[in-house]
């Protein structure tokens, strides 16, 4: 079977775009201010333990890598990310460098290498919560390669801030497996807070295309008919 193309997911891409925009507008701020800006853009200060900010040099390199997203190609981005990982692999900044590298590798068509990078983030997350985003991205790659069960296993736990994205992907996987009922349920869960998804409207259209849950509707009709017959017999 042919692999599914990896789709663009606005929720995550907007995070990188926000980082690039933030850097272009605040290029002269202090390194610590830059790091706090990243923390906020990636979901709040809980992403960062300030004790992990051990290297201003690593932060500066990460800033240059983010700037490279505006002007560089995927090959140069991968090379610069490798430089950060080789020099500052134990620092918190390396977690973001790894995410950026994985994204660039996908752009280069190196999906297996991207999967290895994402798995390394999951195995040893440099920042609390970054492994949840890595799980989501790895699951999407596995989904594109038709590895449905493995992808579902990766996102079987609560995704916390990324849970709406987890649910949306679960819905896509269930739908690909032919389980419309589970797909519908997952999409509905993802849309509990539509503001959490940048592509919420598209997901709503996908849910609407599945139609109503006729199984539940038929069950309700059956119960109503039984009640009616019971009333007549009494």
C-alpha cells in the first residue's frame, strides 16, 4: 500500500511561525528574555525550568537556528541543528533543536531519520512536556506509513496541552481502519474546545461528513417503540 502524504498541521506549524516572528521582532532582547519568549510560545512557563538555562551560548545558537527557518533550506537547518546537538546535547535548548531538525528531515524526505530523532526526544526529553509533542509528530509519520496500531499506541496516553491534536489524529487513524464510530467519537472529543485547534473548522467538516451516529439513533428509536408497546399492553 502507498504511504499517506504527511499533511500540514497548522497548530504546530504556527508555533514555529510564532517563534520566527517573535525573534524577528525581538532580536535585540537579552538571551534570557528570548528563552522566556520561547517558553511562553510553546505552552507556558511550565515548559521551562529556569535551572536548565545553563548556557547562553546554546540559547544564542538556537536563536540563529530559528532565524534560519526564515532564510535557510532544510539541509542547512539540519546541519545547524546537528551543531547545537553536538555541542549542547545535554541542555534544554537541544530539545527544540531536535524538533526543528525532525521537521527539516521530513522536508528532505528523510522520514526514517526524522522518526529516530523524535524517538530520541521521547526516550530522553530535555524539557517537561516536549516528549508529548514528539509523540504526536512521530505518530503522524507512522500514520502516513500506514503503521496504524503503533501510531495509536504512541498517543494512547493523555496528551495534556496537545490532547485535542491527539484526539484528531486518533480520529484519522480510526477512520483509516474503517471504524467510523470511534473516529466520530475522537473527532467530537477533539472539538470540545475548538479554540485549541487551528484547523478546527476543517475537523468539523470532516466530522460532519461522517453523518449522524445512526446506531445510537436506532437504539433510541427501539427503546421508544418498546415503551410505546408496553404502554399499550398495560
